[in-house]
C-alpha cells in the first residue's frame, strides 16, 4: 500500500499528517534509523494511535511514507558531502542517492514493516540487506551506464555495489548532520541498534583525502535461545561471527524441530547455555570463505550436524557416523547475544536462526530442484530413518518390517522400508492420530503400540513375527515392543536416543532362543556426503515425498508448541520455515 493523500483533503488533515510524519521521522532518526514505534509516533505527534491508522490506513503506509521522506532528505546530505570532498566520484554520490530511494521503495522492505505487530518495534528499512543490495545495485548499473557511458561496465558494478552498501549504512546508523539539528533520543531507546538480517559493508565516513572508509555492520540475526534447562525459550537478536576462510554463511530456509533439540533443554543432554537451538536445516549459501571449494554463493545446501573429520580411526574404518571429532558434542561456542554474552549452538549448528555460520564440511550441496525448506529433513530425520533401513537393517525386497514410533524419524523409516521393497510394513504408535501419517508414508498396516501389538504382528506374518523391527522412540518399553515383534533370527535396530536412567533388560534364555540381533543406528549409520545426495535422488524422481513427514509449518515462535506436541506424541515433524523474501519467518500454519 502506498500512502497517498485522499482527494479533497482538508488543511487540518494535512497538518495532522505532517505532524505524524515529522514525529515518525524524529523517532526513526533518534534510534539510528533502526526502529520505529507507532505508539511513540502518536505520542510525539500529539494524537492517538487510532488517528495514526486513520490517517495512513495502517503501519505499512506510514512506514513507506517515512522511508521515502527520509530518503529524500538524505539526498541533501549526500550533496553536502560531495561538495566537501570533491575527490569522491560523482557517480558514487549520486549512486548513494538513487540507491537510498530504491531501497525505500523496495517491496521487500515494505512487506517486512507490514508484518510487524502493532506494539512491536518496527524495523525501518532493515530487511534482508542482501536482497535490497541486489535489487538496488541492478538498478544503479542500468542508470549509471546511461549517465556515465565512459565508465567501464565492470566499474559500474563496483560503484553500484559500493553506493548501495553505503546507503544501507545510512539507513541503519545515520551520521550526524551539521546543517540540521537532531532531536534527542527518547528515554529508553538505543542508538544504532541494527535489526536482524542486516549484514553488509557499512559506510562509516570519509578519510581526509576523500577516500571512502568501509567497515562492518554487526551480523545480527534472530534465533531461538534457551538460557537453561526447562527455561522459557526466547527469540533473541544474536551476533554471528565473521565467516572464516573455511566457513560459509547460510540463510536458513527450513529447520526441523527434532527430539534431540528437546533433549537439549529437558536435561537428557548437557549442552552449555545460553544455547541457540536447532541442527536439522537447509538454506542458501550467502557468503563463502576465501578457501572454500565445496560450495559457492547461491548454492542450496543441507546442513550436516555431525561432519566427519575423515582422519580418525573410525573415519578411516569407513564409519564416519562414529567420528571422534563430533562424539559427545552437545554444543559448541559460537557468536554472542545482543548484550555481548557468549552463546553456544546446538550440535555445532544452531539452526533455529535466520542465518548460521558453519564449516564448509558441514554443508552438503543439493539440487535446486528440491523443495528447499523441506530439504532440511534430509539432514537428520530422513537420513536417520532411511539410513537405518538401508545401512543397519539392510531390508531386502519382500521382507516384513515393523516400525515403532511415528515421529519424523519413524515415518522416514516407514518410507525407507517402502523404498527397499518391503512387502509388509506395520506401523506402531501410542497415538491413533498417527494412522493417516503412517499410511501416507507407505505403511500397509497400523496398530497401537500396546501389549497386544506383538500378537497382532505375528498374526500378520504367518505366526513368525516380522523380519525387521525399527525402534524410533528411545524408550525401554518401545525397545521391548520391537524385540517382541520380530521372528526368531530377526533384526532389531534402535534409532531413538534413550535416557541413561531408563534401562532395558533381557534374560539369557531369550537371547539364546530367539537368536535375534539387536543393534543401534547412529545417524542412520550414514555418510551424509554420500547418503544425502542419494536420498535426494529419490525425492527428485518422485519415489519419496518430503511433505509426508511434515505435519506443521511454523515460525520461531511456534517451536514451544512443537515441543509440546512432541511430548504428547502428536503430529509428525514441525518445520520452521523462514521467508527471507519478506524479511521474517513465516507464522504458524499447517
């Protein structure tokens, strides 16, 4: 929506609108062009909040109007700087002015502002900087080519990029202006507090010789943070470290909510706090270190939370899922909270965040034809479930399979059994509501995981029991159910992460008599660099549908509810979907 005055507008109405615009501009300027609060604007303008909305329709129109108005005034500032520093190329100065106006008019910026709640601090012109820079740079190259044809095309690109990045700095942290006094900051406000998503080279001033000085805007993103065991989860601004020479920066597009994340905050595992949650994710590479060769900027990737070192004894034995470099690592230090407190990331990733910085060995390039957000599941749930079927149970065509527990991993195991050609796939769960999910994943039968389950399974397998049972819960009762559901000589594989105070016991006679094998599958006993692309091929050729495993699509604020569903055994995988084109994450939806 564009803020346009209504036809026949009265002088009084125009006066009110001007007061609101002035108040909004003062508010935006006072906090370093970073934040705008509608309620404070109304107070400064001497009107009610309802009057603000009556005059401008909604905060969308107000924000756009202020953006354009401030952009026009900053053009004057640029001209002043050009006059004071003749050595600064005119193309750069006018590029700044044009880029500033282009950024103010960006639909991405406006949409970001429109999605904020009334009482939230509205981030003014600080959507995903990369998207704004790309759009504004493209526009400036076209304009520059017409205005200064004597400049080489590649130089136009450099000038346009520099101008746009300098502009972003003005939007985030506007320099003082000698020719116009600035009002003091409102009580309690913070100056120059860039919002999540801003990450670009920042114009900080001019050297005495007129050359441009370039610095960095803090790499702030929003992330889901736990400050301790059973603490309330918070969506916080966090600062990411600079990208190292062997690291990449990834804009997260999808992140699954895994039971391991719950284990981080309920006392089962022992990470360090404050902790950025999440480890199962996919996204787009936005920055690559100087010595990165595995991926390039723009590549779609799946994150690998247990990247093998390729040098330890287990890796050299062909068992990278047991790599000593990642053994027992619940969290690693990385980045900091907005107040400077050092933060830690879950399993070396911290994927429940808008962006992550991670080693290049922890990203796996995938085809851009894959559904990007849903590809997150390939990094944990799917590779664990399908991998256990292929690498541990080694299910053969025609065999019968039982899957106990139908969360994201269990449903992936069901799908893996179907891909392997199992003739009968019996899905067991404590919750009747999982029935439809089981059939969608490929189960031939569904039953409640009660005391009668083993008898039912024998009746479906000519009295023998299943050839293979996959336990996907991590509880002793579920392991016993899987054990009792298999035939003599059958294979039982446990995939769930159990608790140390939940023992499971077998007597010597049953071990001998039934001659079953019992083994554990860690991360699907998979090599992610090999298995993720292989499973992705099954998605591309239509044999595997990732949507099958997702029951809820949420934003970061929907993760606590996802944990509650997990505790009560409801639904399948909850997927956090980040909508970078709108500068924020998507709201809760199924």
